């Protein structure tokens, strides 16, 4: 009985170490690619990986109309992706063309530049985006609240000197206490990076979208 208990404790501790490492890697990846990120932006990264695109797709027609309007609102940037920005399939607006979210990597942010530039056909991309809702594993806001608290403790321990940290922390806490989970990018992030992307499940991205990117650009290791 004691041996079984010790084994369970050991496995639990190992799981926590794995969680902590994965969170730290996800935070480091975000801060390296987007150094102007705040706690609010890190929160958005993690909640997007947990909840996917479900909160965006009220109905398919509206989601499609909004996507087309957004794509018409910007021009492609000229810069090329940094090798250090993580998973990059190049040309971009600002940021990698595709990058994993959160500590589990269940979902990818896929930059709309891949559609705007014609590297992925619009219909293929939009269908992948809509079907990614099916990849969401149900979780209550209460359970997410607990998970986020653990994530936030790890972020705090990294001593990143993020601006307005405590203000953002309280705003997130208040939101979760109201039973709401959706977060928005900070004004600083939007000003610095002008983000344009959609969330696609990792499985769909790897199987259906990644081949288009590989065919049009040599994949960085």
C-alpha cells in the first residue's frame, strides 16, 4: 500500500514538472516572438489553446463575412520570419505564419497572410477553421480558472517584468469570477504586431494546411 502511494506521489510530481516546463516553454516562445506581450496577451495564448475558435464562430456565414472583411483591411508586410520565432512557414504580416498555442499545443494560430498571399486557398482555410471547433475538449470555466491560476504562478516566477502585471492579473481574475473566459490582446500588442490570424486545430493544421505551406516554401527546422 505504501509503495503504491509513493508511486502515485512520484507520478503526480513528475506530471507537475512536465506541466511547469511546458508552460515555461510556451511563455518563452511567445515572449521571444512578441516581446511587447503583456500578461493579457499570455492569457489569450493559453485560453485559445484550451477553447480553440469556438467563441469566434457564432455562425458560419457571419464568421466568413468577418474573415473576408478582415483580409481586405490590411496589406502584406515585406519582412521575413526570424529563424528564432518558433515554427515558421514564412511570408507574414507580423509574426510566424503558423505557431502553436499554449502548453499543450492543441491549436495553432495561422496567420491570414497565408490566405492573402494565395498560399492556402480561402475555401480550404475557412473550412479548416470552422471544423476546428470539433477539436475542442469541453472544460468548465471553473476548471479553466484553476488551471490558469497554476499557469499564472509559473509566469510570475519567471520574473518577466511585464507592464501592468497586477492590473492585468486582477482584470483576468474578475472576468473568470464572472464565469467569462475570453480575453483580448493588449493595446500594446495590437499596436506592435497588428495581429491577423485564425485558430485551427493542430490535427487539421498538420494534415490539411501544412502541406500547402511546405509546397510553397521550404520549412524551417
